[in-house]
C-alpha cells in the first residue's frame, strides 16, 4: 500500500502543477493531441521516456513494450497493438519523427541471447523477442569470441536497427520517409553512465549524443 500512496502523492503534485498552475496547457489538450514525435521504448521501469527527456504532456506519443521492438508489417487476423499505435501516430497524428529508444541491461534482449525456456510462463515473451532473432544471429556470428555481456550490448544495438528496418515495411511509413516528411532515429541509453547515443547510418555506429 505504501507504493500506491507514493503514486497518489505524485499525482497530487502533477495535478497542482498542470491543473492549478498551468491551465493553458490542458485547456489546449482538451481539444486533442498534436505530438510531433512518436517514441518506441522499453517497458523496463528504469527507462521512462517522458522523465528522461523532460517532455510536457502532449509532446510524445509513446509505445512501450518488451525490448522496445517494432514488429514487421503483417496482414493477418492476429491482434497487432504496436502496429495499430504506429498506424495511428503516422497516419492520423502525422508525427514527423519516430525514435526507437533502446537501453543497456535489457532483460528482453538478455532473454533472447540466452534462450527462453519453453514453458507456460514464457508463452508470449519468447515469440515477441524473436522479432529480433536476426540481430541475435548477427551478433553471434560477429562476436562469437566475446563475453556474454559484450554480446548482449551488441544485440541491444542491433535490435534497434531491426526495429528501424521493420518500420520501413509499413507502406505509409516508407512513403512519408521517402517524401521527407518523417525521420527515423535510433537512440540507446546507457544506464551505467547516463549517456545517450544516436545511431549514425553513415558510420554504422552509435555515437554519443548527450
């Protein structure tokens, strides 16, 4: 119950700041949202996108899932939560940027690298993280003699690139990218140092951003 009380106290602070002090912001947000940025982040409790970039309500449209993965475009009768949110952000909100934000010490990527037991407690996780199976294969081929820690970090990087590639399998994403109306970004947050890195296609490397 102590944890819940902490969140209730936090909400009171939010209410005080935005509803008693900043009426103008939420008066405008009542009419709808107009974010310019979609961020795909991890569900990991240590990596809160809004907190990290100090965004205001209405600034970011956020999709969070295990290992910040974007699946490829598929046309079937399954439920596609990430794809639905992506479609809404790109086709209806007309966002101008998509950021895929990965991070170090990612449990989802670690599970992908180590292999997940096939049991009832991993029914959904195993299939989900295998979206990045080709990242795992590339890492095992390239870093075969490296430590598990080095391989995991390389896979965290490579899985961001898989998600960026998968974004382009959606026709309406590719059309807007080709038209210069939408930019894709790969970011990596290193928890150990607090540094933020950005992927640069020209160098093929994640370079220090902040």
